[in-house]
């Protein structure tokens, strides 16, 4: 029997420190800022369960709160839950804070939490974390502010899993998400999908004194150059996803700063395994050997990246397997595999978009190398708007853009488990699925690391994705903004900036 324990820590972050002047000064209340993300479409949502991109995550964390939160070291810290405890990693007791109110004045109770957790299992909800929620055997109210969550099997990562934006708590029975009724730091003022979200300070937020800003407007500027221009002109005060090529420009401004956060974010070449061409194992291996990782790191990311190896677990993760030999850029080996696949000389469309960081340039490099060995790649550049709903995973060859997740289990569950809704490549491996459960169930850390290491081998060998580098996160912001700290889960403090930042006078 495991000893009774509270909130569990996550992995070591390895994040870079924020500039020193961000750590000085007393927070002040007031002010309004505009923040530019990169993604906007008519599919923008106020339903946390359906959040699937960086703009959704920012919106969710502005309006809602989770049972737990992630700190800069990717450890679970208390959120709406004061404690989450277990004796066996199967039955978890969740005790809620007193006095928390939804934006409509309703008090938070155990019923809201039970509803919020179990709704992810309903296929009609369309939850992005349905595959993760399948391990919830049940949730029941024990008292007005106490919930018992029972799993289908042990999982020590539950506290950190519950910090994900999709698991933010909604009102019991809530099905209409044309408006937002959360417990987050801001209330909704206006929402126009594909255009903007405006939120105002929640005076009844459960964290005393927070948030500091009166109002935040969230917009999207998909084009990076336009996004940086908007920052430097003062049209917006914070931008996500600054290109490495723009860093020098921003730093040259006396009014602006850059924050770099080391991360496990990656842009990957997605080769659908349910298509007869891209599902050919020789084709997959050939394409992986065509990825010029050194060139991509040096030319596209100006060194703000770490070489990757077609495995989704980054060196920041304690379960990272460093024993997998680095796959080299090798056109001759690529030609061998592609010839064996019978696809040399074939014309294949590849879909790229600014929505998937640097995929346009990666596609051009890949096209050039492919042409030299007789493979014809037709690069189709499509707009950011609607890319994730219209093109990603809808064509045999696309690019994805996957953010760091706080645990290995969550990364595997969301993107590689056979039944995961965002299994990009449609890669199905029953042995992998079985090992995922085995890793959760073992209490032996060394054994769990060995299992996760073998699973990384499996993706490296046969997974339908090519990951060239792990990308550092680069945020640009007005020098007057204070309170920013790196969180490797994503840009702008893992998308949680809203409750933390303030404007210096």
C-alpha cells in the first residue's frame, strides 16, 4: 500500500529564467492590454473540453479554473482543489476550496466537479481528452465539497493531468457554451469566433488580489511578421510565437523584450498510416532520413531549438530515452527506402501552413532534398485560418504542431494511443496501448522508465511522424508588462499569463 500523499510533482522543467527586471516591483491593479495569438477560426470555442490550440487554451485559462495548476517546473499545485490524495493511485479524494463562485454567482460544489470530469466520456461532447478520460471509472459526490474519483487502473499522474485546460471545471449540467460561466480570473465581455475575445477582471476571483489587469483583448494575427509589427507599433502589448528571425528586431526596440522558454514543442511531418502511400513503412523511413535536422535548427530556428529524433518525449522529460541512436540526414539511405517503397517519381502533395510553426520553410527544405533523389513533393501552402479543422490529419502528408505535455503518459495518451482523437498519423499499435496501461500500473519507477523508453523506440521506428527539433518558445512583450515567468507547456506562461501579469506605470 502506498503511503497517503497529496499533490504530486511533475517533471523537471529546465526552463530559462525570465529577465531580471520582471522579478522586480510590486503588482499594481488596472490597465488594459491586447494580446495576439496565431490561430483563429469559426471553430473557436468557449467549451474547455473542445479546446485544441493555443488561442483556445489562452481563452480557457482566462475564463475557467482547473482543479490543479502547473508551475514553472511542471509540478501540480492546488487550484480549485485544496488537496488531491490517494492511497493506491486508483481512488483519489478531491477536496475543494470553500467560497469559490462561478461568474453567475453560483457557488462551486462537488456536483460541478463530478459533471465536469465525466462529461469528457460522452462522445457527443467531442472532448479533446476523451481518450484520457476513459480511465475515469467513475466520480461521485462524497460531500458538498468532496469528490471521489475512481480510475480503471492506477495512474500516479492524475494531479498533473487535471491541470490540462480541457479539464477546467464547468457548471453542473452546462451544455450551452455560447457564453462562458467559469470560475476563472476574468469574465466574458464579448466573444466573436475567429475575430476576438474580450474579458474583464473578475472581482470575485478566488485568488485574493488577482488578477491585476482590468481588461484583456485576445485576437489572432496568423502572419508572424504582421504579429511582430503589431507589437513594435504598440497595437498589441504581447505576442506569442515570435520567429527566431524576428528576435533581433524586437530586442533592438528599447520598449520591448523577448522571453525564451526551453520546451518540448515540436512541428512534425505527419504521414497518415491509414493511407496506402504514406502508410508504407519504407516510405516513412525514407522521409525521416530526408529531414535535415541540423539545417532546420540552424537556418530556421537560429539555434533556438534542440535536435530531436522522431520521438515525442523531449530531453526535459525524466523519462526521455537517450539511448536511441540519432537518426541522421542521409539522402542516399532515404533514396534506398523510397525506391523500395516504389514511390520514387511519384508526385505527392504536402500541406503546410503558418499555423504549424515553420512548416512552410520545413516543407521547402524537404521538397528540395526530395527532388535531388527523384521524389516529387508538391508543397501546398494553406492559410492558418481553419488549418487544424480542414487540413491537419485530413491529407496523407501534413504538418502538426504539438505542445509540451507535463507527463509522458499524457503525451502518449493524447497523440499515440490507438483510440486517441488526435492520433495525428492514425498510428495503431496494440502492444503500445498495452504498455501504456502497464506503465501506469507499476509502482516501480525504474520499470516505468524502461517501459516508456521502449515505447519511444516503437514510435521512433514505426510511428508515422518525423520530428526534426524541439522548439524553444519565444514570446514578445511590452517592457511595461511585469510578472511573466517561463512555463514549458506553452507560450505566455503555458497560456496562463492572464492572472499573473500587470502593467507597470
